[in-house]
């Protein structure tokens, strides 16, 4: 029998947690052969709600669910962890300055990075979902000097999936026929959803669409502002689609990308495409052997270069702010 993987979810009693935990326990994160031990980390006032979610998880009688631990202690939560999904974060509230937001999140992601450094399994993989996700991942990685930097990632898979969905809607193509879509930069409104490398059924996606104005004036802003559109329509932020993207991200990381395709993920830059080393930026990535690799040697047109530079400039600013606050 395979020994269970320890999967830790922070903010486990939140909206995304509620959409995420059942899919992990059912086997959709790591596959049907891997039993899962779930660790739920919450802040003390939310522990009782987490216990209620755990009761529901019990009541699903998932064959792969080996057990559930609930804690408000990061050290306990990350002891022996194989997959860490960092969902809980301090949301921006009305009147909050950016420095306050970064400070509050530094107080969460710094100690969590340190706890991962102290206790995680050798093969630990970390996905940061809580916003500002890229910079929170940067903070966590900075507090985990003994964990290889490539184990810290930030989620842009939801943006990637949103781009696929918009392209399907526009062209009628099957999702599986759409390849090589990329999200570059920060998981924020400055992100660059890039179709210049994308193909549909082997043909250039831009050729199939044949409408530059649609790409610039509709596609890019629709993908970049989709989160706000969902809040406006639903009265709450996207949760199930965010959880779905987190499942996709880890599943791809562990099981690989299909031949000839890639996905998008925020990974620690080694200087690729001029992105300063150490920043957590979204890139086109393949996955194989349990590791992500940034797709090399793509030619960037002038528009793409400018859009990537603008989003990376925002990441640099966030890094400088975090440094100025002494959070790393
Ligand atoms: P959600 O579960 O809806 O969201 C959690 C985080 O995910 C937020 O930072 C949110 O950012 C972010 N996020 C990233 N991508 C998306 C997306 N596409 N759509 C929506 N959200 C996205 O928040 P809840 O308030 O329901 O739950 C948060 C839980 O976290 C609470 O139970 C709280 O107690 C807990 N928490 C736990 C901590 C810990 O374990 N140490 C620390 C802090 C909080 P955004 O706000 O920008 O939407």
C-alpha cells in the first residue's frame, strides 16, 4: 500500500477551502492511487467552522481519505507536509493601504514559510492561492532557505483557464485543441494573457481569431478583470473556479503537461525573459518528472514585451515594499 500524502490547506474554513477539500479527499488532486491525510490550518475563530467541514468530509466516506487533522498552529500543520496549499490570506478591506495589506500577509506567509522550512517532507510542493499570491509566495520562499526555491509557486492557473474559456467561446474550439496559451507576470490586473504562441487544432490561434482588436480590447481585459466581474455578478468572489485551478495546478505539477502543450504558473524566476531573479512571476511552463520548467527561447513581439515588463514592474514594486517593511 502507498503511504498517504500529507496535504495541508490553510484558510480551510473559507470559501475556496470548502470547494477544494472535497476534491482533494476524493482523489482528484494526486490521483486515484494516493491516499490523503488532510491537515486543515485555520485561525482560532475559524477552527470550529473547520471542524464542521471535517464532519462533512467524514460523511462523504471517501475511500482515499486517510484522516483529518485540524489545527491553528503552523508548525503542526506543516510537519511532514507533501503538498501545501496556502489559501488563507488577509483580504484587502476598504481604506486599507497597500503597506498594511503587505504587512498583514507578511505576518501570515513569513511564519508559514518558516514552518515549512522546519518540518516539511523533502518532496514538499507549495502553491500560494491567497492574494497577493505572487508576493506572498515570495515572502514564504524567503523564509524557507533550506527548501529549493522551485518548490514555491503562485497560482495563475485560474487566469490560464479563464483564457482558454474565452477562446473557446469566441472560436467554438474544443478546450483540448487549444494549446500554448500563456499568462505572464503578476496575478493581478496587470497580468498579460498571451495568445501569440497559442494554437487551435495546430493552427495559429491569432490566425483563427483574425481580429487583433478583439484580442487587445476584449480578450485581454476580460481575462484580467474576470475576478471583479464574478464578484459583481455573484456578490462573492470566485471560489469553485479558484479551487478547480488549484487542483489543476498541483495535478499538472505532479503528473506533467501533455506533449506539445504547456500551462501557466507563478514560479521563482531564474532570470528567464528578463524577469529579475528571485521574483515569483507567471511564465509558460511544462511539467515533467514532478518539476516545472520555464519554456525557453520564445520570441516576444514588442507588444508582449511591453505588457510583460509592466506586470513585472509591479512585482518589483511589491518586492521593494516588502523589503522596506522588513518582511523578508
Ligand atoms: P476565500 O477562501 O474566498 O479566499 C482565500 C484567499 O484566496 C483570498 O486571499 C483570496 O484573495 C484568494 N484568491 C486567490 N485567487 C482567487 C480567486 N480567483 N477568487 C477568489 N479568491 C481568490 O476567502 P474566505 O474569506 O472565504 O476564507 C479565508 C479563510 O482563511 C478564512 O476562513 C480565514 O479564517 C482564513 N485565514 C487563515 C489563515 C491561516 O490559516 N493562518 C490566515 C488568514 C486567513 P482576494 O481576497 O483577493 O479575493
